[in-house]
């Protein structure tokens, strides 16, 4: 029966001949009934800024009235514009009559359509030297600056609040060098992550990070926000894989440290401070990064499970049995799955026949296909035998791999289709990973705000189980102050109570700056402020964000 | 014939039946003729401070006369001692009549017998609170402090120069907690690396770092010096695996950030500054670190090669074919091998029949023994076929694994037996990895200082090929100013010329502080000094070291 359905399916307790289990060669050759989606579908991974920006977003300054414009900053004058024009290549400035000019709007508004600044000037330098000149001038003239990469941030860190100048890395987009022996890649900060992945793909390497926004986000922004993403489980964080940085400080000083060495113990590792500093210390203009060899063999499986308990057991088994080849272990709940089914551009059918309370996508990457298949099959077979998973499919080719991944990667976009989405990004110990979703769901239900005719349409949980990193999304018809109050600071208090972090990978930006105290002690925040002052004594870099005022 | 010799041996061009190649089951079951060394031999990995300290070492202050005692620091008085005694548990102070007192000498002298300070007081706190009280008092009284872990450093960073107080982490030695689900270990800074390895071994995990000094070095010292070692190739640097730190600042402030989370993007990652800061910013009292699962299968092979060209080819092949299971790729030259043969406690025979210009020890660690064996055998067989390696053995059991490793790990001790050893620790691009040894050898030979009846007895190269990290050791009858002048700054200039680092993993300490400019630009060093001032405005922490005066 299974063979006739041309897929790998396992149902616990069903009358399934043993041969049809995962790992049986007879079944593995069978085809796979995922719809073969056209490539355009995967544009949803990247281009998610388009329709969100059709809406008019209220000004951040009107919503968050506790933030006041710093009177130490000067307003931009024609003289400033004239001077900046004189030091930059032609076409590097975008100046608007109003912040709502079509050319300026994409730089003033974040992807989530939640934050909108009043910037009137966008500067797009083409070289590190130009960045240096711009910053030195802005520092001298006390003009505030917001560094912006691909503008795919989720915490309002990359757009102005008032009239800050947007310094975009759009035109800093060259690969400087790649060494296939060491795997070190040196490139401009404005290179798009996916372009780098493609560049490396042709050379037998991959980037050590991957994330949904890869088609738009810049490597400089990734580093500045210490982006995590889908490969962290395997290749570790950017604190480990970034080999060197070139950074321009507010006074125009260029810290040139584009080392390609794997080891260098000569002095404080200054680059580490910039990784995750969200543009508050200086502007990253160049990145040197260690890139892994492209794996010869990649397998992706999707399984359905009854409870988060079962997800945990499956993860522990994966760590034990897939160990060095495990490269992703992503989980989402039934609500997330339903949203994806109903909201994505093309209908994306659940490749598992039944609906399950939880789904796990797991990926292996290794050097020997046969060995990896054997490890994966015996692992999955064991999970079935032990009743840990209820159903599952394994992708049979590269297209099916993309299709399975798209089920996971479409979740953020599907969430955003509801109208508004409250996004939280918490890391915590694995045993309480999903409890936050249950607790928030219960809290909102009790408050009577959840339902088809209510403000909140759903409460969704998904994320990187392997990193203890949950994304809690609350979908709503629109952003609403009452709903916000029900969720915040509740989720931050919750994270603190369970020794979690209020921001696993999204950063602090504007959204979480006031809440840093839930994750960091007063002495820690005090030291951060002192470090900020060392690098940026006039406070021109990305003001109002990151650290509490 | 090979089977009769009970070992795996492959000689290119010899009439060897194909079945006897690596990978043949018939050969692999054969025994292995390495002498089965008693476990005590491996004490050489750890206890290497003993006989070196029998010698009288000149005072650092008498040798490096350009370093002057900072007059801002007070001398220690009886009143200071009385106060410190009053705030600490009994038995926490060691006070000497003279710095040469037997109790003080081990704290005043480094392992290499190269540096000797004039400290009269050693403080050994038992709790973080005690460390805080001590530092706050020293800061207020302007008493300089040298943090000291296991005192296994190689650049004179852990011993006093003048009369600095030694703050030893010897008595901060408790494991605080271990979570087998996440693999996070939280412990005191004074825990000995090997004790932690043993603790974890019983719980199915390993430390993400391993180094020759593991029997003496403290995890706090490892973090403070950003120790690299033998597992970096696989598990990355401490910048990636340290999850959190507890640090006491000079003013007594405790920065408590012992997070066990894999991801936490809330503010500047301050812990990164302390990783590799060599005790100049504060004292690490607690460490939270991510520990990998203990691999189910470990293989170790030793191969002989004709040239460093062949070593490079073997490494590239290993990255391609062993990929995710490769956990070490160590290389040493004929000179290193000869020293080990002649100088180690028990005779350690070369398990390869002939002498080879180069040796590589490679290790695989994985979850499936059968798969790993197959990968390793087919890789080695290919290397033989291609004439890249000339001979090789694979360890057949845990004892043989230790024996092969001891050939590599005995090199530093064997070098030190000559009398004096000039140690350099350079990282550089792989193609020039061994060229430095050749160049230094030629330079010293031309100067006529090498030979049995000369000052320099040998020039030796070994190191971590996988990390581009060479250890150049020049063995000599004693330390000699003329020889030093021939080597320094020559090696640092050499490293700078080839875009290398003058300190890959040993740090700067006293030895390399003046040379940081070869690896870091002036603006970088300037920013480091400003950061130092933020944390330690009175400069009491480990003075005269790390940054140039």
C-alpha cells in the first residue's frame, strides 16, 4: 500500500509490513508526493518585504512616545547634504522632500510594518573610505546615523526613529577574496547572504549560516546582529566563525582586522564586540568568515509527533545517533502547519497524510551518502519502533529537500499574512521550550482576545530545538496596545523566570532595549554603556536602541 | 609478511599484496607493535613543571631591564597582609620572608624556567565573594595583582615581574552544575582541565578543548588565554564554546553571566573580551561551557611522509574524505621525532619502521565505528596509492591510541630537556606553514650557532596543521641573548610578512607584549588600551604584560 502511494509513510500500530519502514531500500526508491513547486515559491524566503510595505505604518515616534529626540543631534541642512554629496560617488545619496517619498519609504519602514522613521536622507557609500568620510563628518556635525543592511531585522533596529541618516550598505557588495585551502572568505559588508552562498557553492563551500531572509539580508547585518538561523546547531555561532572584521568607528577611524587566520591571540578580540552590537559602536564594512566545505550528502526528513515530549526524545536520539552529521533539527506546531497550508502562495500540501500536533524537520549533512542514509534510516526506524514518531517522509532529491524546507521557512511569511504579528524570540532550557507557547495561549484565551472574531487569531510556536530557541508568534488582525500589554512584559518575565534569554537571535533593537534587564544584570548593562561611550562618545550610532536610555 | 609483523605498514612500491593495504579487515585485526607504555609515562603530559623548577632562574626584572616597576603601585605592608588575612578563610595566604621561599618559588617562576618574579604574597580565595573582596581592597590600596591558574603558560603571563600579589585560583575548584540534555557545564575557574574531562567522561561528554598541560592547567586560565589545543579543528575556539563567565572586576564588581544558553543576543557579548584577555581586565571565577557528546568511535593513525607538500595534500584529502569525523591533524618533523625517541622517560619507539621527514597523527571521532573505519581506511588507501604517504599505522585499541598521542604530546617535554627552549607559536597560511622552520634553521646555521658543540642544539617544527598553527622550538644549552637576537624579532617580522599571527594560541604575556604591532594595527592597539582603562582604571591587573607600555 505504501509503495503504491509512492512515499515513505509509517503509522504506528497500522498494519504495515516491516519492509516498508524507514530504511528499507524498497521504499526509499519510491517517489514522494510533495507537489513539485515552481522555484518562484521560494522567493517567499527572501522577498517578504513587498506586500507588507504597501500599508501605511504609523510613525514609531507617535507610538512610542516615551522616546524623545535627542536635542544634541543636529537637524540635517542643505549644507550637510551638499557636503556629503561632495565626498561621495555620484548616485550615493537619496534625499527626499518628505520621509514618505517613495524612494525613502523602504529605508524608513521595517519589514514587519511595525516601525517607521522620519529619515530624509539615505547615504550609500561604495567604499570603506567613503564610509569613513561620512561617519567622521556626521560625528563632527552631531548627525545621528542608522546603519542599515538588507532591512530584514525583526526588532526595529535598522530603521530611523526620528530623522537619523540611514547609512545603507547596499553598494558595498563585492567579494574581496576566497581561499579554497582554508575556506576563508573576505567580502564587503553589503554582500547578500544568498549571493555569497551561490558564490561559494560554485567553489565547493557553503556559508556557516543560513536564514529565511537570506535573499535580502546582508552579511554585515548578519554579523552586526549576530544572526543565528538554521545552521547554528552544526557550525556554531558567528562568534566562532567570523575570522576578522573591518569596522569604521564614528570618528572615521578604520579598524582593519580582516584576518583570515583561524587562530590569533594577540590582544583583546575586538571584533567580538561588534558581533551583535547592532550598529551602535561603528559600521562593519568588511567581513572575513570561515566557510565549511559543502557536504557531499544532504538528507532531509519530516516527521509527525504527538507531543513536545516526543520532540525532545527525538532530539536526544538525534544527538546520540546522528551526532556529527546532524545539521538541523527544526520544530513547529499544528497551528504553524495550518497557517502554512492556508496562506502560502501556492498550496503547500502537508506531505504527511494526517495532521500531527508537532512536526520536526531534520537534516543531515555528511561526506558519505551511504553512511548517512544508514544512520538516518536506523535512527528513524528506532523512533518508530519506540513510538516516538507517528509518521514521516524522507526527501528523495534536491527538489524535495527544498520543498520540505519551504514548509519550515514559509512559517514567518504565513504568520505575517494575518495582518499583524507579534514576534518573540526566546531561548530557554529544552524541557520548557514549548511551555511558553502554551502559557501565552492560555493567558490570551483567558483574557478573551483569541478567536476568529477577536483581535488575536492564533498563537504559534516554532523554532530551532537544537539551539533551545523558540519563535513565539501571535498573529492578530492589527497591532493593538491592549494585546501588547497582555504579552509584554509577560513573555520577558517568563523567560527570566526560566533562565532564558529575551532575545535568542533577533537582538534588542528598539523593541527590546527597555527589557534588557530581564536577561542582563545592572553591572553588565553599566559596563555595556561604558563600552558604548569608548567607541561612540557622541552617541551618534543608532541612537534610542539596544541599551536602555 | 605484514601480518607476521603484526602491524599495518604500507610501503609504496614494495611488493605488497593489495589485501594488506589499509582498510583490509585481514590486516586490521593484526596486533600493533607499539610498546605498551605504563600509564605513568603519560604523566609527562601534565606534570612537566617539576624538574624545570629545580634550577635557579634569573629575575625577569634583571633580564628585561626596559621594564620598570610602576611607582603608582604600593609595596605590600604587614597591614595589607593582616587585612587580607581577616577577609579570607584560614590557609588562603602564603606569605614569604623572601620571594625565594620554597612555598613562593612555584608561584614566582614559570614552567619554562624563563621568567621569575619577586612576589612575596600569594592569595588563594575559596569563593567568588573572597575574590571580590581581595580585588576591591587591592584596587583601593593600589596593589598590583597577577591572576594565576595552573601556571602552565608559555609567555610569562602568569607570574609576577616585581612584587605583584599572585591571586591563585587553586582553591576555586568545584563543578557547579552539569546538564546532560544541553551539555552545558558550569564550574569554578580553578578546576583542572583533566579533572573536568574525567568528570564529563563519566557522564558521556568531553571538554571541547584538550592540550598537553591538561593535568595542571585551569579552565579559568584556558579561557583567560583563549587556549587552542588539539580539538580546535573539530570543536572550534573558546569564543564559540564558552556560554558564559563570572568575572570579578578590579573594583570588586561581580559580572555574573553564567548563562547556559546556546543563544543570547541581549547586548554586547562582554564575556568575549575576557576570553584571551590574560588577566588584564578582571579575574574569571566561573565558567559555563558547552561540552560535546563523547564520540562512540575514535580512530588514530600515524603516517610518515616525504615532505611538507605531502602533508598539505594529506590534509586537503582529510578535509574532503574524513570531513565531519576529522578531529585532529597534527604534524611534526624528523627532528621532533628524534628528540622524543631520545629524551622521553621510557623509550618511545617510532612505530613506523623507517624514519620519515614528516609525521602526521590524525584522529577521527564519530558516532559509528564501522562507518568511521571505512572512511579512514579508504582515505589512507587512496593516500598510499597516490604516493602521498609512505607508511602508516592505525591504533587498534585505547592504549595504542594513547601511545600514538604520546608521541605528539611528548614533544614539548622532550624539547625542554635540552636545557633551554625558545618557543614560538605562529599561525599562518598553510602553504608557508613549514617554511618558517626552514628559514629559521638556515638563519641560525648561517650564523654558526647550531651544532652539538654550539649554543643551539636543534630547530624543531610541529603543530596543528588543521588550524595553520605551527610551534617552532629552538632548543639550546641555555638562554642566550645573542641567540635571542638572531630569532627575535626575525620570527615576528616573518609572521607579519606572510600575514600570520605572532601568537596563534599562547597569547602575548610578557614575552610578546612589545611585538603586538606585528599583528595588530595602531588604531586596534589604541582601542585595546582604552578598553583596558574602562575595566581597570588603576592598571592593577597583571601589569607590564599583554599591551605595550
